[in-house]
C-alpha cells in the first residue's frame, strides 16, 4: 500500500480524507484531531519527521490528548505481521505521505 492508501484506511476516519482534522469520527473525540497539513508551519517551517513517526508508532504520548485516543499503529501493524521491517515501512510510508501534504 502507498502512504496515501494507508492514510485513507487508518487515519482519515478521524483526520479526514483531506487531513484537515474533520473526519467523521472527529466529533466523538475529546480533543479535535489536528490539521495534519499544518505540522510544518506550526514547527517553524520544518516538518517534524521524527515526532510524527513516533506519534504514529506510539512511542510518544501527546499530553494534551489525556488518555491516548489515537490508536498505536506500531502495535496494530505488528498484529498484522510480526516483522519490524514491515512496521517501520508502514510508519515511514504514512509519515512520508503526511510530509508530502504540508501546506506552504
């Protein structure tokens, strides 16, 4: 699967197909999902590659979320296939896609 396809399957329900944070499940969350197209802008113009990768994989808990509402995709991908290369590839594809949709 491509990063875009992974995003549509795993992320769009909360973040929206356009990644602006308005997916159909967003209204049910305590904290609105962020607009993923603004991550670079909010980080001084540089895409926070490691942070995004760590959040997707579940290595970082976003404190403002309180309890973790976002699924830990590293664990979910491990459930699909017990292969760290597979997990890292999927996380990398997702991160790369999110980087590619950053607004200038």
